[in-house]
């Protein structure tokens, strides 16, 4: 069948398989002068006309030649060196590098940047959910797939790099914009009751880890913040702790890193009970860290979690996350009359509103108690 012109732009033909194909010029190679062709497919001639018109409009201003020099993996490297290392925290550099080296490049890194589709990304995310975890000693007993949160983080990194590619006129649109992302898992908050704390502390003492978990429950520090404490951060005379760093595991290595946000840098007051426990801890250990490893360096975050589960198991208590000890601190503080703004500041949250949303169930009970007390007060006045 003879070729048909579509409004003077490119050509349309019917293929032997029954589908229609539109072929148009996307640009010219500056070295050879030869045209660079692209094509679209459809079931009908009208569908192809519409697709081709949209493709030509989208492609206006796109540097097809320069885009053809990059694979997705190569462009991700350009983005990482020129944008990520400037904008994100140093602790995130290694995380992003791990995403690139362990997940993105091995799976979809060879796809040409200008041929990457939403479907390519969707298939990648599905694969990561099923079998994306890198084999390491500390993750041997964990599921083989990445968590929805990690997959969403991968998407955010890829989308940021592709957004830059759009700005640089390498691709007409960001294929990551159309992706369906996995829902975040909602994990119920679990806290230890005052009755359970008695058994927990008794077993923690027997296991030789009482000081670490007592300080956690007295301050609500994040796990990395607790493990990153140096003795120079603690003033036992003034009874204050300065939170200045955290300990993290990145690509299998335990290291210090800056804190999560600017609100995470904070000074906490401690009671005499905590100060006395820290004095005892200082007599037991020397060196830099308040809670050092056997070699004197920082303890692995995985180790204190496994230790927590052993203590809970021996005490006959339900298994909770380390983060749930932080929740326990906040819940007990709010239940015992500490105001929401003070608790928010101690936790290092960016706003009291976030704290209020997180612990709405606790404040609801407090409001009911306040309403009952006011009712008794006003009834008595009658």
C-alpha cells in the first residue's frame, strides 16, 4: 500500500500484521546530517495520526542526539554526581549510591534514556517488591523483596533524575510520573505498659543491657541517635544531653552520620535517675561512646534490635520494634500530663502537629478525661 502523509508530518502505512505505523523525523544527526526517525503504532490510521501529532509536539525542542548518548544508568550517574551530592545530606549519598549500584543499574540501567517507558519502571518496581533485597549476613532471615517504602524511595530517586532529563531537553516527559506505587504498610504502634516495664527492666539487668534501654525509655531517642551518643554530649552536672549525630548501617558498614533533620539536633533535660544510671555506665565503659561495641566503636543498629528481642522473649513479653520503645516514651509522657509541644521537642519532630497526629489516640483519651474532670468541677459549682 502506498504511504500516506499525515498533515505534512512524517508518513503513515499499514503493516503486514494489520496495525498502522506512523514514522516521523525527530531530528538530524549533526555529524552525518542524516534524519533520526521515530515511530508510533496503532490499530487505526486515525489513532496513529493522533499519536504521531502528540509525539511530534512533545518532541519539539528535545535534543534527540544528546539523549541517545545516555542509558538510564549513565544518566543516573550524571544526576548523582551533579545534583544528589549537592542537595541531599551526606548520609543519603551512600544510600543513593546503593540504590544505583545494587538495584537500578543491574536491572534497568542498560535501557536507553530516550526509550525508557512507564511500563519499564512498573516492571522494575514489581520485581523489587518480589526479589530485590541484596544478600547480606544481617538480612539473611528477612523477606527477599524490598519493602514498599524502599520501592517508593527508589521511585523518588529515579523520578528526580528523569525530571532533570526533561529540564535538559533530553526526553519530552517524565515516564515516572505515570507509575502506580505500592501502598505503604501501616504498622500498628505497640507500646509496653507500666506493668510490662517491670519485667522488661528486670530481664534487661540480667542481660547486662539495662542502661541502654532505660535511657531510651526515659528520652525517646531514635535508635541511631542513642547509639551515636558520645560522653562529651552529656553534662551530668547540668543534667542535659545534646543530640548531635546518629549511627547508621550503610552498605553493610556501621558509621556515624548527620541527623535526620535540623529539628533532630536538640538538647534534652534528664532526671536524677537517668543521670545516676549514666554515672554508673561511665564507670563501666571508657572511650568515646556511651554505649560502645566490644571493639570500642559504635554498636550496630541491628545488634541492639536483636538484643531487644532476646530480652523481650526471656521476659515473656510480646515482640516489639525498637521504634516502639520511642512510642512507649511518648505515650507514657502524654498519659502522665506532659504537654504535646514538650513531647514533640524531645522527640525531635518537625512540628507539634505531626506529634499530635501520631499520638491522636493518646490525646483523645486525655481529652475525655479532661472533659470528665471539667464536668465534675462545674457540677460541683451548681
